[in-house]
């Protein structure tokens, strides 16, 4: 859109010791700042969004915001007008940055992480609490590859989100099976997934074929082009891809 400049960056709270006196990992909070500066010719006001994400130092991967999450969140912010009223599920939410952005942009959001990780689910609630969306977002336990009641009871969906779900090849098929089930129930929905390239030998193409799914790569070339930051800064010098996965016709 002509005259539209958008940017995102994050600040980290003052450094804390890695462990508190009782041996529990200390929390730090990152602030992700999204802004949209529109041309005065349009008569539209500037838009901005601040998201506060708590992280636990010296903790497991689900308590840390990996580089794929800001990239997906940025993509959602750029397409925020399409999110209004949409029914969204985020898989493997972790610190839940993309899902919280979607909620702030008007989507009806369900956030999830493994049902066997209650501390991760509690951390999602903490993220929601910091951003004032706890009362409007659902948090459920969904374990990839298992058809638990929490998965079976998920209502109609328009969009499924995932950031860096494909980090461990041993669980690739479990993720794909879960997504295939959800897309079978919601054939018009899609799965938007960012992933960090860690090995050129890793591929999910055969699994997508096996479970009746198709995939398109969405170019990130123009992401944040007018933002005042470079794509490399947004990706933190990693190689990150965005996939659009749907049910095969």
C-alpha cells in the first residue's frame, strides 16, 4: 500500500540473574513493537501495537521466543485486516507471540501446547495476562499425534498457525497428522507455518503427500521492506521460510 511504513523491533528488560534465590529460572520480558505509519494523503491515523512476552532464563525451549515467531507475527501484522473475526488456532504456541498478535488484531484465538507440559500452558496464560487478552483467548493442551479430547473438541477454524514446529525430525509426522486432521474437519482453512532452516536434508514433502496435504512457499522478500529494518535483522541472521499448507483438492 503506497505511503505505508511498518516496523517491528523488540527490547529486553534489564538483565536478571539466570536463577533466582530459590533456584527457579528468572523471568525477563521482551517488548515487541509493531507500528504502521500511513501517508497523510490517506487521512488514516498511525497504528501501533506493543506485545510483551515473558521468557524464562535457563529454561526449556518453550519458554523462549525463537526467531520464527517474530517473522510469523510480522506477517500477521501486515495482513491484520484479514484476521478480524477469524477463528485461529496456534499449535505449539510456546510464548505465543503470533497468536497474541492475531488476538490483538481481532481474531478469535485458541493457543495450545503439549497437554503433557502444564508449565508451558501456564506460561502461555502468563503471556496472555501481560497483554490483557487472557479473558478472550482459550488455552488448551494439544499433543501432536494424539487425538485427545482437547483436539477433538476444537471448533470450526479458519486459520492454523505454527512457528518453528518443525525443529525435530522425529515429530514431523506427528505434527503433520495433527494438521491433516484439523484441515480434514476444516477444508477451507490453511496452516501458516514459519520454520528455521537447520538442515537441507530435512523435508516434510513426503509426509504432506502421505496425508493428503499440499504446500506453497510464501515469499518473505518484501517483508518489512519499508520498516526501517532489514529482513536479516528480523530473521536474526537465520534462514526462515513461510509455508501455506492446505488440504489437497
